[in-house]
C-alpha cells in the first residue's frame, strides 16, 4: 500500500508518516519545503521503511499533479496540511479568510479529487482528513479557521456516503491543541499581541483540555494508523476527537 500524506514535513504529518512506515506502508511525504520532507523520508528509510519525498503546495492544482506523477498509485490519503490564523471578526482581513479556506478546505477537495479515481479503480481506499475540534465548536477570533474546519467535516461526511460502495472509508480526526511547531507559532503570535509569557500562553491552551495538557502528535497518529487497518472498514463518515475530553460529540 502507498500512503500520500500532505504536510508530512513536521508535526502531525511527520508522526503519521513514521506510524505508517512501522506498519510496512510505503509513505509519500508531501509538503512545500523540500528539506523537511527529505528529512522525514530519510529518517524512515534509515529505520528500514520505504518512503519518498515530494514537494507539493496543496493550494495549487498544478503542484498537486506534479507530486502525484512522482507518487504512483495511492491507496491511502491523509489530508493533513493546514494552517491557523486568528483575527477579530470586526474588520476581518479578507486575505486571512481566503487563505484559511484555501489551505484548510479547498486543498482537501483538490487533493482528494485527484486521488479518489485511483481508489475507485482499485475498489479500496482510506481517506483521513485531519480536522480539528474547531470542526465542531466555535471560538473567538478564529472565524475563518473554524469555518474552514467545519467545511472539512462536511466534506468528509459527504464523501463517506458517496464513496462507500467502492470500499473507500472517509473519516476525520479532530485534535485539540497539539504540541507541534504550528502551535508553537500560534503561541508566539499570542505572546507578541498580549505581552503574556510563552509559558502563560502554553498553560492557557493546555487548560482547554480537561486533562490539562497539549495532545501529542503521536496520539493523533495512533488513531490514523487504526483507521487504515482492515478491522476499521466499518468506520466511515466519523469525526474522532483527540482532545482529552474537551468536546464529547
């Protein structure tokens, strides 16, 4: 089996790549930064796994097509690439709105549209969309991010119904705050805007979980690994929270 993982150069995508490689799945690591995906693919090969690095900007159909030309047949897709920006809705920056939808939602549509025909022809496939608990609940200052992630969940459910007859499952994983470079970047932005310390912001994010901690990327990867197994063939159209119990639906 070949797995195509977007945003595989760091964070959750990197953890999923390692988890799949341990299951003897060939991994195609895709991201915009070549040095990041080359590092991950090299680490997998050093451990005896099979991995290839491809450069891919998921917001650009031409870039997706070039990456897939190098990837071969794909039976597992993980739409993980994403970004998070915040802005008060009053006088909201239109560029932020369009950027969040392009990176977090339209990219999932475009990559899945390109790969789904391979799975339909094979009559088997696994599609995993890394969403967020923001797919289910709202919060202040993240209207664009929340709208994009709600869209990912809607697309997941629609595709689960449409592709079910081809033995293709489509699921979303909805993490809370995860201890990744993206969260580090968000913390730095909050520090710059508020004057709080890094530790104060990190502690406030941890307190959004009843477990009073950030989720690890490996915990998200564990769920992804479960979803690609044959024993998970009855799980489709689901949105699985990994958030320490913050959201219970």
